[in-house]
């Protein structure tokens, strides 16, 4: 396949990128107790699990190979649409209400970290409560800017699938360009599974905004979200499955 951009608009050039990081990433995602509606209280058992994961993440950060380990809990999962809705029988739909993102000094050390006792304890704690678990080691393949994880906000993990991985990667530049113009997005790290990793998703995008309601308003009120964003996903046989999270 070749990338095909429909309804081109000079207002939405490909996003401006900076050099990718040299870090390694472990994206550990689980289905534990997804909320039935946004902002519903977290159940006690899930709250205890999150507290345990945060403690274990702090222990991981004491190891020499680590940069940071961050725990997120989901607040909004977007409904299936477009390519995803048409192919939902063959796509592993993400319902991950808890994500732990581990950042290490390099992709190589990320795989070494998976062999540590501290990491095994974190995985065991999460898997003991999960009905679905997805874990990959990845590298940052494209970067708009660093995602600030020390401040509260709304954090996106957007799970992409596509019939052609190179087309999916190329299309992302245009999708991110739209978000930069229409929502003021100034940060994003795109994660690509390392060779040999078994992943249900071609790429996973991570980004942050200050608030959910303002973000959603900026998105749903724009006609171009349908005529440009969704149209280009569909024509290039790419599916995007966004989930929005808060810091735990």
C-alpha cells in the first residue's frame, strides 16, 4: 500500500518532529475493572491494586537501569468507529483501565529489566487481578515533545492497527499535525514495538493535554475531524483506539 491523503488542507501539514528519545519503554496494560461511565469512583479493590502498583513502581525506579515508572488509570474509552468498527472481529479491542509505563535507559536495558525480581513483582501484582494483559517492549520512533508526567492532566494512549505498518507510521504524522493545529498538542511520544515483540497494535501513541472536556470540545466541534481525520484513517485502512487516563 501507499499513503493516500484525502481532503488535503495546507492548514494541516505533517507535525513538526524532534529527535526520538534513546530510552526503552515497557508498556504494561491490563483490564481490571473498567468504569461503566467516566469519572465513576474507583472500587476499593482496584484502589488497593493501584496503591500497590505505585509502590512497586517506586521500587523499580531505584534500580540503575530505570528512568521512570508511571501508573495510569483510565477515565474514558472511545467507542469503536470507522475501520475498527468494520473489523472489530479481527482486532483485539483495548479495554485497558490500568497502564504502567516503564522507561529505561535504552531499549536493550528494558529487556534486561524484565528479568529483575522487582519487575516480576509488579507484573504478578497486576496479572493477579487482570482479565486481559498486554505487555510490550518498545522504542520511541517519533517525538513531538516529551510528555510531562509530573503534573496532572489528561493522558492519551492511542492504540493503532493498520494493514500496512509503514503506511500507519506515515499517516500518524498527518493525524498528529491536525491535533497540533486544532488542540494545541505540543507533546507526544510514539512507541513502536521492538523487533520480535508480540503486540496486538502496530504503534501506541502517548500524549498529554491539560483537561479532557476542553480537548473533547475542540475535537467534536471540528468538521475536519470527520472529513480529514476519520476519512484518512479509513482510506488508509488504519484504526485508532484512544483511551484517556489520569495519573494514579
